[in-house]
């Protein structure tokens, strides 16, 4: 996942590099079947967090499809990134980068439709985001310029960065019964931002001092050299940040629709999770009731 530089590498089972980007990790040094072994396998963070989130949403009796589509989108990004880093082929690069646009559009939709009072004209918003995805896809495949992808993705990330504080203000003024939840929302917001920015910072370091990092990795050897595969930490940071972003918008949506039984907790003091004060039977009954309303 991401953007970067072009460096000559070894040729493995997938043949010569055809992607417009190659990364700082040396190619095919662990396995002849995986071009960038650590960059590729680190996408397991995405898949693990997506599986955990979806399981927790099911246990909470959440019936709306938005949280599931959001997490499924990030899982697809993880799979695409695995294929891209594993092969460094152009078509697998598109399997990574284009889903970044699509799943971000899904999350933008979810963020803009948190509150029932703003949950109108869904078709218009859906059409606008679909059109954006189509235009970005067509333009990117025509110009084949990574900078265009960076800007297109960055625009969506900017929306997802600046929108939550506005929503917190809306909750404070229109849902006073949840005023005691605002502090928790700010906490997970900054957790999201710091995780993402931390990963982005290390991604830039990886791109700009690649030769120095390669020298360090060669000097320290395994297993310590893996710590200096900084693109891996980009995957970790953005994976955690993406998970937190979906949990945050799901939490707000639950509060806005009357699920005040759902609370934000921090497992081990460092990992955000949603829990319910209701027991399993009560949650099941509530889920059935919600399904009847939407049937």
C-alpha cells in the first residue's frame, strides 16, 4: 500500500518489475516467490484487524451494512497490497492503489451519513462518490502517474481527517445525553491521526534515506534488520489508523441511532474496542427488531 520510488532489484518467479513503483526492501531476498517479503506479509495486520472488527460488530448486533463494507474494503486493500508487494507487477499495483480510493469513498459515505437528520439524499452522495472513483480510475490508468493517485487519495484522507471534529461538535449540541462520550471520541480520533501520521512519517523516511537503511539492515542482519523495513511500519500504522477510523464512525452511528448501550473501551489501555452493556440475548432481540424495521 502506498507510494514510493523506483529502484533496481533482483528478478524472481514473477519476472521483471513492471510496476511504476519499487520500494526500499531488496527484491526476492527471502523467497523467489515473493518480491518484497516483509512489505507483502505485513499486510496481515490489515486482514487481522478487519476480521476482529467484523466479528465484534456481529457480536454487538450491528445490522447496518456500512461498518462491514468499510472493513471489507480495507481487507481488499490489504490483499491487493500483498499481491503488489509480492510481485511488483503493474496490474497488481492497480489492485492495491485503486481499492485505496474505493474503500476511502465508502468511509467518506459512512462519515457523511452518521446522523439520522443528515441521512438524506443518499443516492446523490453515492452517485457523487461513484463518479469520483470512476474519474480517478480512468484518469490514473491514462496518465499512469503516481502523484495523481497520491493527490486523489490525499483528498479523501483530508475529508476523513477534518470531518470528525465537526461531528463531535454536532453531537455535543444536538445529543446532550452523550456529552460524556465526547472525550472518548476525541481520544480515538487522535489515536487514529497519530497512527496514520506515524506510518506516513516512516514511509517518507523509507523513501528518502533508502540506501542508508539498506546499509543498516545489512550491518545488523536478522532478526533486527526487519525493524528497519520502514514500509512495514507504514502498513502497521495505516492498518491501525484505518481500524480506529471505522470503529470511531461506527461508534458515532450507534449513538446517533439510540444504541447507548455501546461503549468505547481500551483493551490493555492501548487498543480501542466497542462493547455493549447488554447480554447476548438482549443484543439478539435488538438486532431482530432492527431487521424488522428495515425489512
